[in-house]
C-alpha cells in the first residue's frame, strides 16, 4: 500500500512538514508494511520556503528586519538547491502571525520588513526570486517594500512625502526609483499566490482580506481609497494593468507593485509547488492521499492546497481524505474538492487554544483511527 501525505500547514499550530510527520506517526501505529511519501505543501503563502527546500534542497538565510509595526524580528528567506533562486515569503517579516489581536492596525502596518529581506537577498547576489504572497498582516499596497528598496514618493508640488501611514498614499503623485539599486534591473520575479482577487472593490484586498487584519467600518473607506489611488498611479506611471489584474489584491495589495514595477510573472501557488515537488506523479501511483489545513471554508474552494490536491487526485481517480481543525463546508463543498471525507481533529467541545496546543497528538490519533477503519472495511470486502 502506498500513502501520500500532502497537507498545508495548520496555521498557528503545525507546519505542513509537522502535519506530515504526525499523520505518518498515526499510520505507523496501525500499519507496518506500507510506503509513506510526505509532501508538505503551500499555496504560495506561509510555508512555501520550507516546502520547496524540503523538495529540492537548499539553505535558509536569516536576517533581522522590521515586523508590521516596525519592531525587530528575526526572519528568513530560502535559497534553493540551484544556488540562484531565493524564496521570500511575505508572512516571514510582514505576517499576521506577528500581531496580537489588539495590535492589528491596517492604517500603520507596513511591509517594510519584506522589502528588507528582498534587499538583503539582492545584496547577497541573488537575481531570481519566488515571492510567496499570503499570510500578510498589512494592507499597505507594498509601500513598505518600496521604501526599503529606496523608492521615494512625491506629491503634486514635487515635495517629498514621508510615508508614515497608509493614508499618506493619497498624497502621492509620482514615484522616484533613482535610489533603487541597479541590480534590480537584472532580477526576475515569480509571484506565487492562491489569491486571484483584484486590488479594490467588493472582491478586493481591503474588503475580502482586510477584516482579519483589523479593517472595520471606521477605516475601510480610507484604506480602499488609498489602494485605488495607488493602483491608478501605478497604471499611469508604469503603463501596466493593475487595478483589475487578478492577484493584484494579494497580500494587502503587494501583488500590485510586483505586477507594475517588477513585471513579475504570476503563478498559482499550488501549481508552482506541484512543479517542484512532482506531486502529480506521486499522487498518480498512490492508493490513498491524506491532505489537510487548519480550516475548510469557502476560501478553500478558490485554489488552496486541498483544492489542488483534490483536482490532481480526481484525474487519476484516487481517494483523498482531509484533516482539519474546523470544517465549514457541506457535502457539496467536499464534492467540489473531490474529497471522499473530511474529519475535524477535535474530538469534542474545546477551546481554540487547546486545539492548537494539542494539534500534533490530535492529528496522530485521528489518522490512526481512520486507517483502522479503512483496514476493517477492506477485510470485510475480501
């Protein structure tokens, strides 16, 4: 029997690799004569660096940078086995994970630290980049990244603007790139994201992803106006489609600057990961696939890891079982994901903190129970 384990991370508790290890531990409790292949995945957000390095080798480069509130934090980016390609996750420096609920303030949260990581990588000599957009705690349109790279912002009068908060974007009329290191002209960018949202509007960054970052009725209007204004400036100055480009709204609008200024190529995160991990070939020869993520909901249906795994598995008519912390999908949703079943790791009423702290044990025990059930079924049909 061959089992492929291909999950996303359980945010706040287990990395994708840790989920793989817990599922394998559960399988090992029941089966001894089985081939288990671990393929930790990411949809382009948190964990994509670890996923790619796990798949093809590489190293981590650590650097002290600014978090979304400009506090110092130790973050990393990856350098793949080719020793040429650097992988930078927005979540590493500018992620929501760095903010307590009481600290969420999208009016001041900045992507500066991500820009500092990028600058560090360029100074180290790297020119090929995979940028993972996902898990950000910012809604600044990538302004912080640009500041870190040396971009300056001017108003209608030609006066330099101090960009201290997102609302300052409304004053911007032109971007000056003269102080950006010339090495960036030789850089190639591939943006990995599971998000196809445009920059503004009902399906834009502020409306869809803003609430988890602290966007509310009192600040939504100013943030939406700021991103729309910035998108318009980018389109005029860099002669590129931004406002209605699918993916420009990723990571609080960071997708927009990579499209307009860096002329990046965009790729579905799961498709990119599939390419490097050879996931499809592994699924094609599997007898059973385990996948999972922290929460199954409507966002899962829009191209996240489980959606991608299910799509590949259906191509070869392979059964997929999903593990999750919370399942908000009905049978129709599970059918859309091509899952034969989805199980919550939580055994009964409990606090979120309990589920997070005990996720490893819960995943292991649930896996063991599922495998036992499958064995009983198989024996009854022999």
